[in-house]
């Protein structure tokens, strides 16, 4: 029986960033879905199947941090990688929670993102194994 590919969700209002990240995830063998807004992701039928969320912090209508808090409020625990073109230590400190597995500044390297994704998937399997 084939193993299920991990599902990575990319939420970023920057189309080129979203497409590049989605393409990278797929080239590495992950199942990847891209969303241009937090609201689009919240309406995703497979939201609870998502193994890792990669979200931009600064987006119109709902930020990546607000999206993360909304998921927690809905009882959805999801390893999350925050990405930003506007690094801010105060924002970084506020965003740190057990589910936040990475905080990357754009432009970031493929290996940096992959390390965060691997950490997220390890954490997810540890939680599901309990």
C-alpha cells in the first residue's frame, strides 16, 4: 500500500512566492496546496489533513499569525512555518508557540525551508504516535 504524501499548505498573497514554494514542495515529493489568503485556506476541505502550514505573516485581511490563532481557536493543532519579508523580533517573539516550527525571512534558502518542514513532520508524527 503506498504511503500518503505529507500535505503542505502554502498561504501567501505573493503569487510568485506561492508558486515557487508550491513547486519546491512538489519537487521534493510532498503533496502541496497553495492559497492566496488565510480565508481561502480556512475554507479548504482538507484543512484538518494538512501536515504543515507555511504562511506569510503580512497579508491583507488576516495575517499569518491571526490565521494560526484562528486554527488553535478551532481546535486544530498544525505545525506552522512563518515567513516574512519584514522581519521583526517583537513579532517573532509573539509568534513563538509550540506549533510554530520556523520563522524564515524572505528570501530564504530551500534548505532552510526544508529543515523547517522536516521538523514539522517529525513533530506531527510524534503527536500522532502518542
